[in-house]
């Protein structure tokens, strides 16, 4: 196994980059290990959980709320989980977000590890210690930043991943390229989704590259005071339309990135919108959608990135160079209207 230990401010995280699910038995005390997964993952991989203390939660973003957290906590209490418990979240970003949050509050904090099973969770959601839940249409409104003990990558989980979830994850990969890596954007533009689905070696290298990008950003700015804000490229508007229109996260972020690129044309003189749009389309991602701008602005008013002077918005100076600036809300609405 390829282990990579990464030191953050309060913890060291072990990344097991070509791991096998069964290896967890040797990494943690089996008596105190509690696996939390969703119905979809459990149905597809039930054999992997045989003999393990497993809690199965409903699938989907619509269940990423306090009632599900309460369900997990009650199940842990019924299992007799103590402060020595190790919670292992096996699933996509919804699962890792919630399990990380539960681990942070259960008995004032227990150890947590993740086994991401989707592209999105592997390259983004499981990394960085952001854990939380939604409140109504407001994304990740309650939560904490707390690092997992380990993240284990078993790419065999991707074999059962439906096509729309591949698309979902590649939105975050394209985001990383847009803000940090022009060379990777070129590679992505030269290939397509089918190429990475068939080419395990190329996919493994791409996932590792994206893990490294996110890790470096988080190490530099763990609590989002500066550069970590760049990871929100496409997310401000994306989050505002995601729950309202029942979109997949990656699909909403894709639309958000296109709007951010067009706003960057006006505010940053950005010239790479065509390349970004072309690349998103190669991975089956939407680049336009009709939505109610006033409703979206209303949701954005409660976004965590809202500052008194306006919205802290991530823009592109050029492909591979993300920047952020505060845009007054009225100006932002005019710019979004301009391209709607």
C-alpha cells in the first residue's frame, strides 16, 4: 500500500492511496470499529461489510440533515460505542461530511476515517476536514473543521459507479485545474470521460494529482482565511441552485463555474471561458441552465462567504490561477443577469 502521511495543524492524516478495503481490519481495533454507509453503497457491496458493525443511512443530499445525524448517534449508542470508537465513513461526499460531523460531536469527539467511494469524494469531499450538514436549502450551514485519522482509496468501488456520478466527480477535478493547474486542464481537454473510465493507470495518476492539489491548499490555509477560499470556485452560485433545483453537486458547480468564468471576463479580463466550457462538455457536464436569479441571490445572502461589503467570489485571472475578490451584491446580481 502507498501511504502518505500529511501533517495539518492539529492532526496527521494517513492517505492510503492504493489501498484495499479489507486492510482497515489491520489499521483499527475491530472491536471499536463502526462502519457507516448509505443504502446504495451497502446494496452494491454488502459482502464487504459482513461481520462488521454497520450503520446504513438513506442515500442522497436530501438526507444530509440533523435527523440523519440523530439516527447515526442513536445507532452508535445501541451498539454501545464508547469514546474509544473509530467511525469509518464509507461512501460519497454526503456520507463523509456527515460521519465526520458525527465523529466531532459524539461523546465530544471520537476518531474517524474515510473510505471515499465516488470520484467527488476521493478528490474533494473527504479531504480537508470540513464536515457538516445542510439546513433546508442552505448547504453545509452547520459543521466543523476536524481532520480524519485516515483516508483509504480503494478504486474497486468505482467499478459500480453510475456514469452521472463520474460526471459529478470530474466537475471538481476540472475545478482544481481551473484554479491551480493549467497543465492538467490541457490534459483533461485532450481526453474525455470514457478515456479515464477505461484507463486505470491514467485515472489513478489523475486522482493522486488532485489529492495533492487539495492537500497543499488545505495545509497552507486549513481554516479558510485565504487560499482555501479558491476551492469554492463555482460553488457560490452552484450551491444556491443545487438544492432548489435538485441538481447533482457537480452539475450545479459546473454551471456555477461557467458563470464565474464569465464574471471573470468582466472583472479580471479572463480569456479562457471557451476552454473551460469545452472541457466541461467533454465530461458530460451542463454549462447553462435557466433559473430564477432573484431566488438564487436570496439563498446567496445566507452563504457563509457573504461579507458585509458583498460576496467573496472566486474568479479566474487565467486558467490555473484562481483569485478571489469581494463583489457588492447588486453588482453580482447585474453580472449574473447579464449572462442569464
